[in-house]
């Protein structure tokens, strides 16, 4: 029975540090690979950078369209913008304009009704 007593006595000195090492390893692993770890932080920063880039692009588009809409406002209408919109929406053209009709095929091989 002396051997078992010796193992128990030494185990008391090993269990505490072993438990500490396991706890530190557990938390270190989850600090790097966990849901809120370092790798997740890097991925989130990348997603934020992409979202900010997209936001900048959309703000530029928004500003572009706001400026074009402002030109069509009834209080200060721009005659060139009005002329452009009328031509596009109604299909009008001036006598000196060159009109090019294009034949477009769909993916099914159907035509749009225009002749070649």
C-alpha cells in the first residue's frame, strides 16, 4: 500500500498545475479561434472595410442621382436635362439626329421585333 499512498501524495502536487495548464490552453484556443476571437475580429474588420467601400460607392451614386433630380425640379428646371429626358422617355429625336437601330437576340434565339 505504500505505492498507492505515494501516488496520491504526488498527485496532489500535480493536479493543481495540470488543471491550470488545461484552463490556460482552453482560453488561449478560444481567444484565437472562438466566435469572438482574434480570427473572427480580423474577418469582421474585413467585412466592415468592404461595407464601407460599398457605402462610399452607393453614396456617390446617390449624390449623382440627387443632382440630376435637382436639375428637373420645377423651380429651377434645366432645359437640356428636360430635353434629354423627353427624348429618352418618349423616343423623340431631332431632324438632324442620327438614329441607330440595333438587332438584339435573347438567350432563346428570339428577336426583339426589329429588322436587321
